[in-house]
């Protein structure tokens, strides 16, 4: 991409893609409709995610290919994944194909069946599969789980959701000892010192257990995650009040995802089909994404807000 092509759209912010007059003026002045300011984004893809249907229609009439892929996805995929049904309809009216397979075999049309507008591309054409029974169950569980965890409105906490082990087993793996109420009250007078960081909460939930810390990052540190995930999988996150949610995934003691953005990551062409559905269903729901990824089915947010028990971790370096 040349410097000229880069500069043509480089000053466009989120709201710019809503402004039809501005986009049309930029195009009439010679801006390339096929290339954006970055190699990983085309103008039509940005408009499908952030813009208005009118801007999408304008760009659709100027691009070489309305179904051109960027980072493994078409503009129609962007509209569906980001729940922009009007933009999706504008793209289909311009010739975009809802049933073109991409992203782990998902097409935009089949992915839409898991979202809030499952009838977006009806009538359903012959020869294209709908949701499997397991996928339909995952959609139903997503609605229940995001509702159950919807009361979490604070940050600064961390958690590790672990599949298939109990809180007692988690405590054994971590060599954690019970903390009495008096000790915990004393620690909470200054929850940010080094000693307080050794205290964690544990809660049994259907499907496994949750290790949490209401005031810090300890529950999602490398040693905790590595230890808990032996023979299973653990999804963790730290709700960093300065930089946003920081996610990590461990499987059988090995890190498979670090510094992710749970509930905010786009699907990647390298993701398996199950992970793509997970990212779509829990877009904007970081904590629910971690619970669902580990296969946990809590009834509420108690594992984060009011754990069953508190324990004290042994003194060691939890980052190595």
C-alpha cells in the first residue's frame, strides 16, 4: 500500500463511517474504495462494522468486489459478527453472498442463525446446513449465562474458570490453606499490599470451579493457571482498570492464549469452529466468555462477588 493510499482514509474515526457526505466527498476526491489506512482493514469492512447502511451502499457500488476478503472475512461477515443487520441487508442487496464459507467453515448466513436476528437471510437456501444440536444448545446457554452474570459492573478483579475439578482439588493443587475471617478482615484493610495478593476465593459451580480475587490479578497469574489446568482447560482474565480485560487460556499446563481480549476479540481464520461461535456469542461479555470457554454453568456471579471460601496461597513467585 502506498503512502497516498494510506493517507486517503487515515484520519477516519469511528463516527466518520456514519457520514455519507464525508465518505462520498473522499471517494469523489480520489480515495481508493478498495484499500484502507491499514493492511488489515478495507473501507467497506470498516463501514460494515461501524458505518451506516447508506455508507455501506455507497462503498458497495464503488469497490471491485463486494465479497473481497480481508483477514479471512468479508464485509458481510463484519456486519453479522458485529450485529449490524441493516448493514448486512445493504451488502446482500449489493450482491454479497451470505452463504460463502469462511472462518472455520462458518458462513455469515449460518453465523447469523446464532445471533439476535436469525431470520436475517431467510428463506434458507437448500444445501446449506443450519445449526447443529450442540450449537443451538450453546446459543441458548449464552442467553442464560450472560443474564446470570449481567450484574458485574466493577473491575480490578481476576478469575480462573477451570473445567472438571472441584474447589477442593483446586486448593490441593495450589497448596492453599484456609483463611479465617479475622485474618481476611485484617488483610482487607489494605487489599493491595503483597500479603493481600496471596488471598484468593474458591467456588464450586456446575462443570468445575472458579478461583477468583476481587481486588487483584493473582487468580489469573501464570503459575496459578498452569497449575490449575493440568489435565484440563482453564480460562482466566484480569479486569485491569487501566488497560481493559486481559485474558489467558491454559490447556493441560500449557499456555494457548495470552493477553487476549475476552469478549472483544474478533474471530480469526485460524480459530476452530467452536471458538468462533464462542467469540460471537459472548462478544461484549468478558466474564461469561471465560465461564463458557471452560464449560462452567454458574447460576449467578457469586463466584466473583462472594466466593464460597477464601484461602491463602503459599509464598512464591507466581509469574514464573
